[in-house]
C-alpha cells in the first residue's frame, strides 16, 4: 500500500499538527529558477502520467482544500498543465444538490473517484462536511440525517468515516495526496482587494467570501482537527505555504512527482504470447507492399 513521501510540510500522523506553527511563507532560497523548475516538473509529471495510464494498476486522487483565494484553481492549472487531458479529471464540489443531500455525505465524491490509470482532482471534497458544515452546523438540518443530532460526536464520526474510506481506497490501489494550501489572513485580504481593484478579476469576487472570513478562527480549528484526524501514511495531508503562489505550486508538483516515483510505475512488459504476435505482425508489415 502507498506510503507518503517525506516532506517538511507533511502533516504528522500522531495528531501533533498545529496551525499556529505552520508557515504560510515560502522558503526564499528554494524559490529560485522558477521557470526552469516548472518546466522540469511539467515534463516529469507528463511522463509519469503516461506510465500510470499504460500500467492501469493505480488511480491517483489529489485533494485540494483551502480558504478562499488561497490559489486552488491556479495551482491545479499550473501543476497539471502538461498532463494529457484524457488521463486527468477535475471535480469541484460546492453546495450539495437535492440529489446529493438524499445520500450519505461521502456519496457525491465517491461517485467521482478516478478509475485505474487516471488522475482525479478534487477542488474541495468530502472534507467540506467537517469544515464548512462544522463552522455552520445549521446546514445539518437540510441533510435529513435520521435520529437525533449530537454535535459532540458527529464530527468525530464523520472523520472516522473519511479515514476508513480512504484506507479502503488505498488498499485497492488509489494513491491519495491531500493538500491544504495554507494562506495567511493578511494575504487573503490582499487578494480580495486585488480582485475588487481589477475589473478583469471582479468575476472572481464573492461577497460571501468576506462573510466567511469573519469565521477565520473557527475554520482554523476545523482544519486542525480534520488534518490531525485524517493524515495517515496511506492518505497524507501536506500543509503547503500559500502566500507565494509560485512556491506553493512548485511544492505541490514536487510532492506529486515523489509520490508517483515511489510506487514503482512501469510500462507493461509483453509476455511470450505477445512477442509471438508481435513477430508475426512485423513479418506481415515488412512484406506488405
């Protein structure tokens, strides 16, 4: 079963992660030669994705969670720009539909899981149910959960379900990497103002985002609980500094590459029957006029 590659941003598996101690700022001396690093990472991911598709034994699931304006969309675009679109799929999860609310909270993401040989990307995910819903527990009323709700236990129960679900996926060949893009409150404010100041970016601004910003401390508590409860060797979380987007994107790409290299991807080798068929095909092609 897949195990997480080491990184300074790997969320430990023993519950000791503290957001207050997690940096949002890039390590400047590792942020040199951005263009060259991006090109080499793009080429590496492209090659690894081709072998992943050919081998058809593993699926890859990349989960991105963050506060608004942290750079989820731009990171997905930048990191995956060199990957064959036919081997990659992206799903964004926002407010659940009525159909989704008629199922358990894992249903809507489970039905979007990547098949073997493909990379699946979740822009937000099942973790919304222990983040947004935890900060705004009134949402639970619309989910028609049977029985009496107990806010003292429901979050631990949901985290337990997520943890078991991810372990099941990992046992069956899914490589899971989860990225929390750790943007500072000050940088989020700067990006919101930039969206308001630039007419071409007004479309990206949602007044609701400022409302959610008022709950910053509650969100940080929910993130800390979720990351500690569900960062495991087979489904690790990485808390990536997000105040510098180029640095963040480079660290995400680096982590994905390390993970794919660690699972021993290789092209399928022909067996004896294949070789005989290949020889026959070659013979026919060579004499074909």
